[in-house]
C-alpha cells in the first residue's frame, strides 16, 4: 500500500542564543495509509519538532517530508492535531469548541451539517449529552475526548497526537486508548502518536518508531501485528512483555544508558 507519510533523511538545527542546536539528524519515517505510527524517544530528542514538520509548520534544513505523494511546503488543513493540554475555549460550549476548525478551514462543513458532524464525533467518544457544557465543567479525560473530536471534525488525512494522554491518570488513559481504537475503526485518518508510554505505543501503534537521543535519528522500528480487536489483556501476554522489554532496551540505548548490540 502507498505510504501516506514519508519523511526522508530529515536534518534540522534550531538557531539559539548559544548557536546551532542540531535536533534531527537523518530521520526516516514512513507510515502507510490508514496506519498508526507511535513515536517514542528520550525527552527533548526532537519528537514535537517532528510533528511540526509533518504539519508543515516548519521546514527542515535538509531532507524531505511527503504527505499523500506531495512534498510539504507549508501548513496544511488536512492535518488534525491534539496535544497534552487540550486548549479549549471557555467562552464556547463543547459543541462550539469541536466545530471551531470548520469555521477556519476553507470548504469546511457549515450549518446543520457542521453540527451533525460534531455531534456524531462527540457521541462516538462517549460525550453525548455534554454538547452544551463549558470546558471547565468537564473532567480532564472528557476534555481530552473533546479535543480529539475537534482535531478530527474536518476529516483530516493525518491526525497528529503529541502526548495527548500524558496528563491523565492510568485508568482514564486506558479508557481513552480503547476509545482511540473505536474512533480509528470509524474514521479514515493516518495517525502519528508521540508518547512516553511504551504500553501505549504497542497498544495503539501498528508501528513503533524509537528515536535516538538528540540529534534524533530513526534508531529502531517495531512492526506490531494483532489478530482480532485490541484488548487491554493483550498487554499482559508473553509476546507483549517481550515487545516492551525490547523497546525499553532501545530507549536505554537512546538515552546512552545501554550499548547497541547487547540484547535486553
Ligand atoms: N523553536 C525552538 N527554538 C530553539 N530550540 C528549540 C525550539 N523548539 C525546540 N527546541 C529545542 O529542540 C530540542 C527538541 O525539542 P522538541 O520539543 O522537539 O523535543 P521533544 O522530543 O518533543 O521533547 P519532550 O519529550 O520533552 O516533549 C529541545 O532541546 C528544545 O529545547
Ligand atoms: Mg514534545
């Protein structure tokens, strides 16, 4: 199948007061259409930078970013993004917050069609009945669900999630993982998820990319195959333990705490 996202030989350095800070150095990531790529790596290695490159919010010094067979040259409306802190606007209801991208993106749904699209997404994530509440009336998990709806409302080709579940407690996070699978089964996006949680990466991803320490290169790629619908119990199988041990070892290498070639 065709790759929807292709990141080829990307290098980038930020200009800082102390000089050039190399952040990405030989990044290679490919995600097939409809795929779910989880990206893990040490703190500060360049993961959020990678999301900005995919969204076209910045250009790499070297290398290329391709989406849908087109080189990314600027911001694209076919990308949806959700972050660790769901910045919802308090003066708008939940429904109005979810509809916001439709008011901004050219050619977005309008009127009744827009309301119906937002309502159906809110129902899909279990927020039916909360349409008219304000963000402060919702729990952190519910706000994150609303933020996911907002990222998807304009039917983006690509959904970028930068640690969206990082601030939630473990149970709420697991609920949201299941919701994420339910949403993915109904919506046709290709996903890139940045996370620090290795269990999350193997539960949600069909591919886990481990980035090296800064400047980040693609250090390791794990393909995840599942038979049947994902269940939280799958995280406690011997196969899952083995995957987690491999990824943990790769993270230790990325952090410079273990040597490459020495098995876990
Ligand atoms: N606009 C910028 N200008 C200068 N330096 C930056 C800029 N954005 C990020 N950096 C630096 O680049 C490095 C990578 O940042 P980035 O946010 O991509 O890391 P990250 O992997 O997402 O980190 P974390 O896991 O903590 O979220 C960091 O050292 C950061 O300080
Ligand atoms: Mg980050």
